[in-house]
C-alpha cells in the first residue's frame, strides 16, 4: 500500500489529550504534519497545542466526544475550514474496562463497544465522504493486539477491538480501489494513564513516545497493520493459530 509522507499533511487525531494520542500529536508535529487534535478535555488539548506551537510545530484543537456522531461531523467540518482537507485520520480515542461474567452487566459491554468501536465508526462516517469525494485519503484507526483472541477479563475490551479489526479489514477491500489507504494500528502494552491502572505485570511494555514513532513510521511506509512491539505481536500471532485447547492451557498458566 502507498505510504503517506507526513510532512505538510493535515492530520486529524482523536484521543489526543493523553497517552498514545498525546505522544502521537507531538510526533506528528515533529514530522512536519499539521495536527488537528480532538478529545473531551478542551483545556488539556489547548495546552498541548501551545506546547507544539512553542516547539515550532503546527497544531489546532477541536473539542469533541467521539460517541456523538453530530459532534464528529461538526469537528470535521471545522477542521477542514480552519486547517484544510484532512489527509490522514487517526481515530485513537478509547478506553479499557475489566469485566467478569460473574457480575454480568450488558450495559458495560455496550458502553465499551460504543466508545472503542462506535467511536471509530463515527469518525469514519464524518470524514470518509470527504475523502471519497477527493479521491484520496488515509485512515489509521487504533485497535489492539487484544482483539486477536479471547482473554480473561477482556471480554468487553477485546470484543470492541476485534470488531474494529474485522471492520477495518473488510472496508479496506473497497477503499483501496478508491485510493484510500487503511492501516490498522494494533499496539501491545503501552505505558499510559490507562495502563498505569493495571494491577498485573505487562509483558513487553513500551513507552508512549516509542509507540508514537512506530505508528508514524508505519503510516509513512503504508503498512497494512502497524502492530508492536514485535516480540509480543509474534507471540500473539502464533497464539491466534493455536488449537483452542492448547491456547486455553497456555493462557490459564499465565493467568
Ligand atoms: N495503552 C495501551 O497499552 C494500549 C494498547 C492497545 C491499544 N490501546 C488503545 O490506544 C488508544 C489510546 O489509549 P491510551 O492508553 O493512550 O489511553 P488514555 O491515556 O486513557 O487516553 C485515552 C484518550 O481517549 C480520549 N477519550 C476517551 N473517551 C473519549 C470520548 N468519548 N470522546 C473523545 N475522546 C475520548 C481521552 O481524552 P478525554 O478524556 O479528554 O476525552 C484520551 O485522550 C485506545 O483506543 C486504547 O484502547 C492502548
């Protein structure tokens, strides 16, 4: 797939007020992109914009909630008016929630689905018609390696990320014919305020700045999947093809 040189490109990034998104905002700007950042906390976004500008980069903030389709459409319209046509959209906003079936509450699952999967859908619905009209564009939504296979306590999160991966792989068949590239970003564990809450040892943990560099490099190279870190990715890729019984024995040993 064709890569995208980030220098001078207009990029829309959601979930930019913290963690991977915040690090990505800085890295994109460092690479010369014009960065439009979205999240719900406007004051945090404003600080990041000031910092990026102080470092000589170009950034703008557009507050919005990714679970609100009308807000996403308004944000995209505002960005295109202020910054210019969006070349690259990175729907990254999302969260994690541990769930156990012993205290089953479908509302929890649906709310994670609404944010992690629905948020990607709403961002794409807001930006894709414009990309199709222009006959070019690049989408790089953030899913997760946790979307590969079922894991304990991860039924809600994993399902939302699995849905995102399946959806993106499917639409890519169509969009590639319309000159729109789709890279699926599948991080392993990244040190962010989200994972700081985890109560277990996270294998192959990487910091957010490193994650941001890997994601930008993957987009510049037009990679179908930007999965990292590679040792953990390969462990999970192999786990994906293991017979269910063996997979369960191995996961039960670590859990
Ligand atoms: N960290 C990891 O190990 C890891 C691994 C794989 C995948 N991921 C994925 O990477 C993405 C970022 O995760 P992170 O670790 O950087 O988490 P984080 O530090 O908690 O950041 C989450 C971001 O999403 C924004 N957000 C949350 N709900 C939103 C909403 N309704 N509308 C708009 N923005 C919203 C938050 O900003 P506001 O609160 O200001 O809205 C924040 O900027 C998520 O999709 C996550 O699932 C993370």
